[in-house]
């Protein structure tokens, strides 16, 4: 009997919910750090929000010196061919990236669990 089967369905549900909370929270941190390293990633999901008149998404980094040090801000703009820009902000692109990173990590975790379960079944079948 595996560890989760010994405790019953309620413990299993609590464990799954806890794992999902950890996954979503850790992916939020991962997405934040990754967009700080490569802010241009937001451009790919921002293009989904740009209309036909402003088809190109551009990420602009604004760095300012403050009394506390250096402050950096990122903004996504949708730009038309003639240079007219619409501010799309940063949050929608960040949230879309967070969702995509979480979904990708969830798929990887699910594939790992399926593979693990298949190995256990093969081992039990051989015994």
C-alpha cells in the first residue's frame, strides 16, 4: 500500500490541493524571476491582446534612479505600422505567462506521475 492509499480519500484530496497550491505559487515566483531575466517573453502573449490596427507588441523597460536606488518598470505597448502605440500594461501579460508556465509545469508533473505509476504496475506484475 502506498502512503496516500493508507490515509484515505480525504488525506489524498488535501495532499493534491496542497501540491497544486505549491505548484501555482512556485510558478508565480518562477514567472516573476524569468520575466525579470527576459522581459521580451511577455511580447509573445501580448500579441494576443493587440488588435489588427496595432499588431506589433513591444516591451519597454524604463529605469529610473530614485533615492532608494534603481527602479525598473516594464510596460507592453501595441504599436501600429505608423507608430501609434496603445499601453497594454504589464499585469495581463504577466498573468498569461503565469498561467502558461503553470500549465506546462502541471503537464510535466502529470507525465512524471503517470510514468511512475506505470513502473509500479510493471514491478507489481513481475512480482
